[in-house]
């Protein structure tokens, strides 16, 4: 790994307009303004490059350069200024990246962006400290992982959207997912970005060739190249024939299910009947199982005879077990988002209840206060209660791993289900409110990372799209358009061999977090020693004067 021999604190560079190589001198006011403008421009450009790396544009190769600009913007800055620069990077990434939240309301979108950008501000302040240490690209990358972990944990259970790993659905960095999961992918991209920043610093203002430039350049090439050495299990020769149905909805925005009850239910049962007719006519292979999306019925089939009969008739027609997505009542005042197995003979049976609930969408944190302040929060209605078990469900000849929509972003939920041996993973999702935004494409990229991370095929059934089949290698083998009815029957590989990432779980992430915290501790210790030595010199000087 590249070792930066720069003494602490690191010399400021002409990139920022500050004195170079520690030479004495005070920048003029004009130079200071230019330096600040350069920092601000770099921070914003870094965030924008990161945004461009994510789907739907998917220019994944821009992600390391985005991180590099973010690092260069805080290089040599004081922590307070670096925090503001990190905030700008977060805003530049999240404002366009989370624009899909805007159908809920501009205030919801801007409020979420503001809250999440604070984490980037903390990263900026911390990165400005650790870049004073040798080998600082390692420490800044580890702190990036720590920042993403914090975003995924706080507040209200976290919001891990737009982690750098999720921009790498199918890239040279993707194989790292099989070794250390999404956190290791983020670390590899951030490390590559830090090495690019180091190379830029060593090329300005005058290139320092030979070893000083060669080492970071080798590192920039070696980090993605090493991903191809990650061991990954192979095919096991077993398959399942799976039907996937995307029934579509009548409404848009905040009222996607429409005003007329049972339309969504009948959209999906009608397509089940059509699939059954196509199978009987020999036009479609007979599936072993069929998967419907989250909210594929807009009526609780366990409390409505009409909904029960509609689903039961369609399942009997296709003649195989069907995974139904439903919101069902729990007690008098609660509900659960449920993946429910419906058998053609025995009817509804085993189920999985969504564990990670969407705050302010499926339940209301700080309910009394929020409802008093925001009338719109009342649209949540009955509060959802989380499930308490992993999503392994016996569905026909296989045990699938049920993942429900929002949960695909959370390492622990997906990893816990994969460790049960369930295969393939099935992501039921309802993105109807966010149709034709950048959310469906972002979520599909998460499924690509999960496929490689756990050596599992991932089947996504989305109520309005994008429904898809992702191979265990992370490639999208089939996908639908949005806002159209669609169905297919596919042969899906069934793999049960675990990757290293599946076996070790969150261990690599915690190691990287501790590495980042250790670097901060080293900075604090170095600063404390410096203050002590300065104090001793002052005391010695006073004694000499006396």
C-alpha cells in the first residue's frame, strides 16, 4: 500500500491556493478567496460525480473521481471548514439522488436531504484530520465506510440509500461484495478515490516523478484489479421455474392504488388467469411457483371473503404455490406488510412480515408530536408492526428468501435471510408512488450487489416496475418497463453455497469502522503530544530568559 511520507500537518498545495511544501508566506485575500472557491467547486463537483455514478445514468467509473474531489476539497482545511465542504458534497449528491422523494412533498425531500447531508459534514471534518497521517487514503476510505454505516443506523433505524456500493451494481469493484459485502465495495471505491487524490497532490504544482507518483498510480490500478481474485462459488446445477407478474396500478403519486377498491387485486389475479391459460395452450412453460409484488392486493385477503375468493380462484387456476404481497390487519389498530404463501390446495399458509419498516410511510416515529405538526403524516393510517424472523419460506420445490422492498438496502436483513440457506432471493416491492423517478433503478442496483454478495439469484417483482431477474453474477437477465402490465416465466438457478461475505456478515464493516476510529485517535494523540512539546519549549524559553 502507498505510504505518504508527508510530515504532519501535511503541506498544503497549489490545488487549494495555499502555501506549497510548507514554505513560509501568507496568502493574499484574493488568493484565499480563490482557494475557497476551488474547495467549494471541488466539493460540489465531487457530489455531482457521485450522483452520476448511480442509476439510472449508472456511470459507475465516476464514483472514485467523485470521492477524490471530495477528499481534495478538505485536504489541508481546518475541521470546521471541512465540515461545511463535506456538507456541500452531501447536498450535491443527495439533492438529485433523492429527488424521487419529492412526490411525497418538497418539504419531505429537502428535509431528508438536509438530515442525511449532516453525515457527510462529519466525514469531511474527520477526513481533514486523518489526511495528516501517513497512508491517509486508507483512513479516509475507512471513515467513509463508518459514515455510511451511521447513515444506515440513525435516526429511526437509518436510511442507507445512495451508499457508494450501490452505484457499483455491475462494475470492476462489484466482486468485492462476495468478500466483504457492500461495505467492502464502498471501501474499495473510496480507497481508489483517495489514491487518485494523493496522485493529484503529488503532481501539483510540479510533478514529483518516479516512486512518489508511481506508487499511488499502481494503487489506483491494483485496487479494482484485485477484485477479480475474490473467490466466488460456481453453479450447482439446480433450477426452479418461476413465474413473475407485474400487474400495474390505476393511480399515481400519493394515491397509486386509486379510489376504486379491488382494481389492483383484480389486475394481478387476471394476469394469473392469463398465465394459466397460456400454460394450458403450450405458449408458456409451466412454472413451479409464481411471485406477485408487494401490495399485489389492495384488500386484506385474510379479512375479506371477496379478496380471499379472488386470489384462491386464480391460484387454483395456475395450480402452483403463489407468493402474494399483502397488507394485513394485526389486531384492531395495526397492520403488517406480508409475503404470504398461497397454496392451490390448502390456501394461505406460511408468511414473512417485513422487518425494516419505512419511517413516516409504514409507521410514524414520535407519533403524537409528528401528527400534531404535520397533517400529511396521518396518511400513514394504521401503524405497521415489524416482523421478527428471517424471510426463508418454503415455496413449492424451493425455500425462497423473502425480502420486502425497502429491506433490500439493509445488509443485516438480506444477510440474515441468505444465511438460512434460502435461494433464490425474492424482492417484492411497491414503488408505485415513485414511478418514473430514479428510485426503481437505484433499488435494482441494490439487488445486483446482493446477488454477488450472497451468491444468489435475485428475483424482483414490482407492482409498477422495475421487475427483474438478476443472475448470481450480478447481471440483469430480464427486466420490465414501468407502468405497464408484464409477466414472464423464467428458469432461475438455485444456489446454496455461501460466499465469504455471507459467512462473516458485518465483521469487515466493523473492522473498517475501527480502523477509521483508530486513525482519529492517532491524530488526537499526535496533537496532544504536539501541545505538550510546545508547552515544554515555552517553559524552557522562559527559564532561559530568566
